């Protein structure tokens, strides 16, 4: 969170498992936009106001009364076409809300990594800040995505499998692929780690309702 609050220039806030993978799959499935909210009550209110689908979790766990958890698998089956999606998560959406000092702001994940790199390069910013939201929670996939993005921007040809090796070595990864985390179908793992699946970046702008994320071809 401190990294998000102090980020400057063109900023990419990264959450691979799962917030900004959920956003990407929702937009691909036809959602009109994703609204990113820090507070659960605010998210409920905004979803009702916009007649939007609501995706939310607290500390990675499902919330009673919110059928759509922070899961790309569930989002793909939720019928979001033509509707906004309001998202409240414990890492990614918090980072976007906190990144108020960004000149340009993107939500990042592996599924949109190359498109995000192209968008960043097209922006020709003198400063690029990559914020790996799970770094302080021991979630190495966000750091892996940041290093992958850095390599793409610098033309270094990054080895993603090597970068993801620390994730695959963790007990958490084994728990996830075995489907032992509530609200986290095992299929989410492959969906979230499918690098460069989509050819759009996800710029974030702020309006009177808060941060708004959309798909932008890149």
C-alpha cells in the first residue's frame, strides 16, 4: 500500500491472483466497465446504484450474501455482458484507490501483461512505477508479473516460467491448485497465469463515482 500511495509517473498496480485477472475476464466477457472500490458497504451501494454485478472478498475469503467472489471462473459464469462490475478486494482495488499520485494509471495482471507493456511504451513516460500489491503478503506472483512487465518494456525477453518458480514452490500454490481455498476454484489458477491471453490494457480513470477501469486495445 505504501508503494501505491507513493507511486508516480505512469503507474501499473499489479494483482495477479486475482483482482485484475477478474477485471480482464469480466471485460472480455462483455462487462461495460469495472468500478474499483475500497470499502465493502460502498461497493454494495454503488453496485445497487449502477445495477452492476458485485465481486468482493475480505482477506481473500468469500463474503456472506455476495455470491460472486473474487474469481475469474465465477465471473465467466455470472452473465456480466452489458453490465458494469463493481470490485472490492483486499489488495488490488485498495492499491488503485491509493495510487492518487499517478499521471497515468493501469491495472495489471499476467493475462494483459504484453498489452500493458505496449500501452506503457506508447505513453512515453519518463517514469514507470510497478506496484506488486502482494509483495508484503508473501505472494510472489505479483513480483513475477512486475519483473515480466519490466522485461517486456526493456526488450529483455523475460523468462516467465523462471519468474513464476517461487510461486509454484509455495504451500499456498499447492493449496490453490487443489481447490482447498474457499471461494477460489482450482480453475482460477490457470486462468490467472495465462500470460498475454488478452490484447487490451486496462487504464484506470477517476470520475465522480471513483476509479473506473476499461479495456483499451494495445
